[in-house]
């Protein structure tokens, strides 16, 4: 039997996959940018580090607040570790 998926549900599923896909790439890009900054001392890589750190925190907040009944300590841990949970 075929089931129909509403376009809105499909859009939010795609958005969720995009956010979590980015979440796995951000720590890798952060590490690469950190290594390049240490090796070259160029400010552009420092800016990249800051942007990636902010993006990581924002994505962690989205992940942490998407689940109800969280305590503050659980939210903080999930912000830090959310790509690996």
C-alpha cells in the first residue's frame, strides 16, 4: 500500500537531515581550520574558526531544544556532543 507524505513533512525531514549532515562536517572543518591557523598564522583561518564555533553552538542548541524535558546539564552536554549522540 502506498502512503502519501505531505510536502511540509518532507521539507522538514530534508531540513533535519541537512542540519545533522552539517553537524558531522563542522567539527572536521573546525579541526582543519585550527591546524591551518597554527601552521600559517593567517587571520582568515582564525575567522573561520570563530564562524565554525558559532555554527556548531547554534546547531547544538537546535538539537538540544528539539527534545522536551531536558535539564540544563543535559542541554549543555548535548550542545557539546550532539553530533555523536
